[in-house]
C-alpha cells in the first residue's frame, strides 16, 4: 500500500519534528521535576528565541551558528530572570499559585512582544544553504532538518552527561526526587533551580530556531502550539523524567507524522485531536507516563 | 557550647508544635531527645536545620546565631541532618548519594578520604556503590542515609529515628555504629522513639512531651527515673 521509500521519508519527518518536541519537553520536565510547576510560559521562550535568531540573521553578519547559540544564551538568562522575579517569590505557596503565575508570565511575554514589535507575522528567511534539499538514498530532507536533528541529539547527549557526571547535574536529579532531603544535604536549591531554568530555556530557544525555520514565519503566539505539544510529550514520557521527555517528544513526533502521512488526507485536520487521544491512551495504561520515576512527592 | 537552642517555639499554621524548648549539645557529646510520636522531636531537628522557621527563640552554633540561615548555609557551618524515614535519593546510585552529602565541599582529597571512611564504617555500601539506592534493603538504606549525612564532615550530626522500621538485629547494628561515631569524636543529637536503646548509649537526654521538655539529665539517671520507665521503657 505504502512504498518503502514513502515510509522511510515519514520516519525522517517524524525524527525532525520529534527532535523539536523533545527539546521543548525537556525544559518543561526538568522544571516540573523540581518545582512541580507546569510552566505555561515555556513555549513563549521558544518564541523569544525565534525572534532573537531572526534579528541576528537580518541585522548582523555573524555566522549562522551564532544565530542559534546567542539566542540560547540570552533566552537561558531570560528563563533565570523569570524564575527569580515571578516564581521564586511564590515558593512554598500552593502549587496552583505558581501555575496561574506562569499563565500571567506567558501573557506578559506575548503582549510585550506585540507592543514592542507588532503582532504581524514576519518571514523567517534562512540562508540558502540551510534550505537546500539533500537526498540520501530514497529520502530527502532540507539541510535545516539534518542540522536540527544533529543539534538536538548533540544537546541531549550534553544534557545527559551533565546530569550524570557533574555535581550540579546530579544535584538536579536529587532535587527532582526529594527537594527537602536535597536541602538537608546542603544543596543550594536556588542555584539548582536557576540551572534548570537556564538549561530548559536555552533548549527552548534552540527549538525556536528549528520551529521557525520549518514554518518560515514567526509571530508572537507561535510558542503556544509547540509548548502544548511538548507538554503532552513530557506527560507521555513521564513528566519530571528527562529520558521520558526525550522519548515522549520523539514518540509524539513520529505519531503525528504517521497519522498525517498514512491516514486519509481528509483526517489530517484532526492531527491535534489525535495527539490528545494518544495522550489519553498512554495515561490510561500508564497513568504517570512511560518512564515515570519515584513516588509522587508528598506535601 | 557547640549547639544551643533557646526558648524555641514552632508552629504549624496555628498549631504550636514546640512551646519554648531549650537544649544544649556540647562538643563530643551524644545527646538524645526521647518522647512519643508527635511530641515535637522531628520538628526540633528540622528547625535546627533551617527547614522550619521558628516563631520565637534562637539557635546558636559555635556561639553564632544561625536561626534564620538557609539550610545549605547551616550544613556548610557543620550541622548535618540524617532525616526520619531515610529519604535517600532512590534514583541515584549509592555513590551519587554519598557525593550529594558532600555537595558543598571543594576539598576533593578530604572528600575522597571521607568516602573511604564511611565505606569502612558500612562495608556493605562499598560493595553496592554502583547500585541504585532504591534497590537497597531497608537496613542498607538507613546505613546509606547515615553515611550520606557524614559525608559533609559535620561537627554535629542530627539523627532522626535511625532505628525506625528496622529488624531488631539491624537496630543493634545501627546503635553500634552510633557508639562508634561517638568514640571517633562525632557529636550526635539523636532523636529516638526507642528510648531504651537511646538512653543506653547517650551521655545526656531530654524527654520531650507535647512540645515541652519534661525532664533532662544524664541518660543513665533518666533511664532509672520512675516516670520515664513508666512512660517510655514499658514499666
């Protein structure tokens, strides 16, 4: 029914989309792991990253790598600042207070962007060498796709090394498991939380570049959809777990592409409904996600 | 005086858990707080560690006021807390747990020495150091919890119910270790429901009842006290 090359092509597409979801999901998951906060402003940091990348591409002669790296650094800083100003004062308050605050932060970032830059979508034009189509055997993809997947995998390897080999990284896992015990061990949790926000936000900025390049235009509300999908991915994988976020991101990427690619075209409008159905199915079988770790924290 | 708690009052919302308690721990001492469930023993330790904030009172360590310091600052000054119910990091390996105990320390060589020291104290941990801590048995987890707390090289070790939920033979092992620590000069503030064992090994003791200190004195004297016998030692 479907030719092998077609299936291979869909696999490549799923890999590309999954890489983006995974990067965004990681940030949501590490912050949730430590603070039990569903950070609704996370997708908006992806948007900020995309705008910064565009500004660098248009206004500077910096190499392309800088248009990815600099937004990651700046948005990482923005993430730390948001935590410091908006979330830290609410530490110890009921979890719902922080949740509502994150909605407010999201609104502030979106509307701040509209006020300073306008709500008009802008073309996100990439240099020719990134748009060029590559052929590898039977499948084709843009250079951007290849770079996106490679960069995502590289960043995830880096993150894995960080949380397994470094003092602060191990402390991050310790905090996610038992925040009080971590404090009793002398871990400065504010420092660890700042790291979590910096890393998560930087990954979102990288994903912002990929997402913007994929769709060719950016606008102030562009962070909503990938943010929501990444949340679904994080929950499927087991929110709080980093490997879970990666797995969930790729699963969702593949599932979405396959849904659109293998079912009748008239159903493709339902892709988001399909995504949530998938979430419900996973949660019915494994209520805490595929790779959930540890017990639910008390108090 | 190494650790001095003065007139400490702690509330959970409007419920007063500690009603102005005072206690002291001198260098090299093994002091125990005994009392029944809900008397305020754990609350006392959590307040000393900076997790809970008192409404009144002061906590001084080596003469300095530490009442409102952040928990990690308190650990840095030399107070280490081995919490009730072990609370080891089950998703981390035994070695990673131990390293978390030494989180604030930059003196790598000494940390390595202390790693060797705690593994000598608890040989089973050396054998299991690459294992996830969640796969250890209850007794092993308690040993890991103590070892992890020792990795900060504390001047005072706060031990909360180390014998809770352990088989009698393991309880003996844990108390042997506590005595060993004391022999090595580690100052210990021990909270225990097992008053019999605690009074047997301690130098001095406080009896805590519904947030107030009812009795205090040398542990052996308290062990002979009729009231204590009746209430905590089964007659």
